C-alpha cells in the first residue's frame, strides 16, 4: 500500500499527459486478451468473408435467394471486420486517451445497424426456407430477395439512430486532481440517466423477439422436413392411383345396378301390360317377351364384359403402382440401395447450414446483451474487467465462424476455393517450368 502511495505521489509531480499514458498502459494490459481476439476475428473474418463474397457473389452467381442471402450476410460481416472491429481494437488499446465524439457516435451506430441487419436477414432466410418446404415449394425471387434485404437494412439503421445520442465521449476521472481521461462509451450527456439502460432493454427485446421467431420457424421447418423425408413418392402415387380407380370401380358398380333396376322395371311393366291385353294379342305379347329376354341377355353379357374389363384394369393399375413404387424406392445398383427422389430433392443441407449460422448468431449475442444490461445496473468493479471485455466482444464471433460454416456445408464453395488457390499455383508452376525449359 505504501508502494502504491509513493508511486501515486511520484506520478502527481509528472505532467498530465504522462500520467494518462501510464494509466492507459495499465488498462491496456487488462484489455490484451480482448484485443487479441478482435485482431484474430478481423484478419480471419476479412479474408473469409471476402472469399464468401467472391465465391457466392461472383463464381456461383447470385442466381437463387440462398446465394443472395449468403452474399449479403458476408457483405455485412465484411463491413464489421473492416470498420467496427478495428475501431473496437483501437478503443481498447487506448482506453484513457481516445474519445473523439463524432467518430465514436458513427462507429457505434454503424456497429448496431450492421448487427441488427444480420439478425433480420437470418429471419428472412428462415421464412424463405419455410416457404420451400410447403406448397408450391418455391423460394423468393431474386428481385423480392433484394428488396427485402434493402427493407431490413433501412429498418436496422432507423432502429440504430438512438445510438447517436447514447454513445459519445465519456470523461474518466482519476485520483489525480485535474487529470481526466476520455473514452468512447456512454456520452456524458446521458450520465446518471436511465437512457442507456432503456436503449439496451429495447435492443434486448428486438434480439429476443428475433431469437423466438427464428426458433419457431426452424421448428416448423424441421417438422416439414421430417414429414417430407419419411414420405415416399411411390406410396403417395400408389395411394392416389388406388383412390382413383376405387372411385371408377364404385361408379361402374352403381351403373350396373342402375341398368339392372331399369331392366327389372321394364320386365315388370311388360308383364303387367301383357296380362291386360286380349287373347288376340298373344302373338304380339310373345314377340315382345322374346325381344325383352334378348335385351336382358345382351345387357347381362355387357355387364359381365364390363366387370371383367374393370377387374383387369384394376389389376393392371395395381401392378403399375407397385412397379412405380419399387422403381422409385427400391432401385439397387450393385447391391447398394439408392436414395429416393424425394430424399435427393430434400434441402436438408441448406437448412442445416442456416440453422448452424443462426445458432452461432444467438450464442454470440446473448452474452453481450446480458453483460451490457448488468453493467448498467450493477456497480463498477463487480466483474473482472478482462473477462468482461472478452465476453462483450463475443458479438463478433459470428463474423469469424460464418465463413468456416459455409466451407463445411457447401462442397461447391470448397471446390471454388481450391480452384482459386491450388489451380493458380499449378498454372504458375507449369508456366515457370515451361519458361525455364525454353
């Protein structure tokens, strides 16, 4: 304690700039882990998201809503890596010496706008994935996708406008009279007010609502995919065929009954009419009776022929349904069972990719929101400063991880990256060998 007191008295004699520099370096030592994390996220995220923009936006072409969403997610992650993360690292490196008001306000507002936009794009992706799993099984058009991305970007910047008033230059008092530091944090104008807490509660409501919506949508998507995966095309086709000729068979039976009833009515009427005639018309009655018996015989033979043809038709349809079902679900190639057409068309990989991205987004933002809310409520010094800075910077984790996720789940992406680096290296080596041999 005496040593610290002696050091403080010694520093009090020195100029104010030196005192601030000394205090700044002490805080910098505590901020080193967070700065290292930010620098790694900046470098890896810039390279990774740059490659994602190149592959999805140029090589694969944004010809589908999925590629357009991924491209713009990478664009906003790239903005975060190139603008907001460097500013965060610079602010942690000089926690007592830097606090330029205008730049602080702009950088904080941009950071919130970019992060909110990424979250809302994930919501759009979830709605697009859900639409694909339901009739008519169509995703958003390219024009509609771009308009929706523009809309959520505008909404995000509007929602981030309060950050212009919350953040700014914060004066940091020291134990030395007349020596104060400054930092980019809550502006002095909102000091001792509830405005920062209200704003973070507002952001927490937005993000929690986003998390809940994403959870509900992906649960519905998972249920739809499960039902889709366990429904075989052959079964559905056979069922529809059987239902169709069951209806036709019932119709034929009803028609035969109708002909039988009509013939019976005709015979009864002919007999009654024959009994009422005179004996002089016996020849005519016998002639009519023979004609009627011939009509009944012909009708019965037609009904038998119709029933036999109907039965034969049912057998043929049943056999065709069985053959269709077996050809779709039970085809084998060298003893190995092939996937059904439904399983091949199932967008499971794309949905798993977006579910993983969404999970990483949620896990990276929850600690940030929780600690920032606690920071506004609890007293300073409650948390370890080093751990607090690292946890609150976890918000940039998704910028680092997203390119890796794309590489894991998309084979075309990996192939394009391989072609970009390996094939060029081979081309250059071959050209060098050719020129050397010449």
